[in-house]
C-alpha cells in the first residue's frame, strides 16, 4: 500500500478555497483546479517505498504485472488505464468534448508527424487514448451536458428576443437532428468580428434580464457564464446544451463526443488515462473548431443523474455502473464496520470525509485523512478498510 503524493493543477478556472479545504491546507490565494491521482505522465502521483519519492508511472513501468496484475496488463496494457481526479471549478470550465479511441490515435499520430511538441499550446491530442469520464458530486455541482433537442434549443434561444441569434436558430429547424445540431453549433462558433461581439453582448444582456425576472428559470445558469466570460461565443454555444444539477452522491457518465462544461462545485472524476480535449469556448486556451466538429456526437440527450447500486460480492460497496471496463468507480460510506477489498486489480482509494484505515493481510496499516489517497498494487491479497463517518472512493478496473 502506497500513500500518494499528488499534484494540484492551478488552472485559472479553479476555486481558490475548495481544494485547500479538502486537503486541510491554507489557501494560497491562487486558483487550484484539479488534484491528479494516477500515473499519467503529465503529472504522475509519487510514492515512497523507502528510497525516496518515485513517480508512479515509473514504478509501474519497472514491473507492470507486479503492480497492475497479469489480467490487467493482458486486457489494458502495461500502464494504469485510469486517472482519478478531484475537480473544483470556481468559474466555468471550457465547453469541450473528447475524442473516441480511433480519433485520438489518428489525431495523435497526425500531430506527431507534423512535429508539434506535446506541450505546445495549439496541440489538440496529447496522447493516443480516448477520455470517457465519470463525475460524482461531493455537494451541489452543476454543469452543461449533451445537446438539447433542436426544438427546445430553438425555443430557448428565440425566447431571448435577440435578432443576432437567428443564424444559430435557423439550422435548428432542419428535420434531421444531427444536421440541426451541427449546423447550430457551427453557426454559434462561426460568429466573428463585430457581429459576434454584438450577438454575445445582446445575448448576455437578455440572459441577465430573463434570469432576474425568473431566478429559477432556464436562463439562470448562464448568468455565471456571461459574467465570467464576457464576449465569449461559448455563451451562445452553451445555450444549446442541457443544464444538469447533481446533488451529493449523484454521478454523470460522459462518453466520447458528448459536449459538456462544468460550472461550479466539487466532484470526484474518474476517466481513462488521457488528457485529450477539444474546446468550444469559455477558455483562453486553443480552440480548433473544425477538429471539434469532427469529434462531437450531434445527438440530443437527456443526461439523468446516475445513482450507485449495491455490490453483492463486496458488502458496503456502492458502484456507479458505466459501459466500459478500463475504469470502475465505487464508494464506501463507513459506519465502523470493517469492509474487505479484493486485491486482484490495481486500485486507488481516496478519502473524502473522515479518516480511513487500511490493513493488509500481513498487518501493515495505512491511515488516510480527508483528501489523502493510496495506491494498492494488484497483489491478490485482500485489504481491510475501516472508519467511522468516513467516505472512501475506490477507483479500479473491471476484469
């Protein structure tokens, strides 16, 4: 069992206080956006096995089967196939979508062939993997996810009474859903120059007025976007997407091509081990509209919150089921009773409330305070987990 030393990514959209509060640290006054736990080479966790801190990706590379287990290596390759995070948006995260596995491989190879450095600001594909993800709210968490039905999006936009939005509304009248949504998004992101400035300004004013008249209405979530990203076309693109509010313990799964943006709150995120992002707005970072339009799935969705289900094989475990095997997220809400975790797959445990104790088969113990995490290699031995008033998230794979 390895207690992990993890990296905080200080993106500008991060909350100044939420991660320090989780970690029991004093705020630095700077945004702290993401806590990474895993072996992604961009910011791998570190573990100390008596010889000083070492990168988790290097420990795994030195003995893939010893760390991950033969079954995981055979199924997913010699790397940890998932990345666990805590996200704390204080202002909206960019509207974005992630590529499929085939798209990521092709895009990564193409940008390598062009000689674009991996850390170049204009790079779209930083690795050759897809990035499906699952988020689980630790409190009220709201965001945008998936397209509204074209008729609903047209009604929402038309309700603002902004003539400059007609080029975005017009495509939504197409009979084919995919054609309607792709045309509307392309039109929103294609606005340029004075026309774009006027459209965004007038939309922001109309959103603010509508939200003031009806604070619980459909325009209220967009006030935050208009305030934090003045002049950004992402405001208009965001109106094409569903607003979702998650309560503590509720989750949301996002597959390849689903456009989304997280607005505010704190969540645990488990994803495939990738950092590939195509952006549509609400960011000063690189936006490649043609590439984004290749990646997005233009299908209307109804993103219902995902609730955990009990796991018969592991008493006390609550699983968030997802349609892929390379990551698996579950939760233990500990009430003093001991729980047993099988050790046949690599695992990362994250304590988000209270304090947890891990005990190995040979009696070794490891204490996790709130905000701390541990890597458990696939040794095959069971680990005992205890705590009172404690919540522990378990990230692993399905074999």
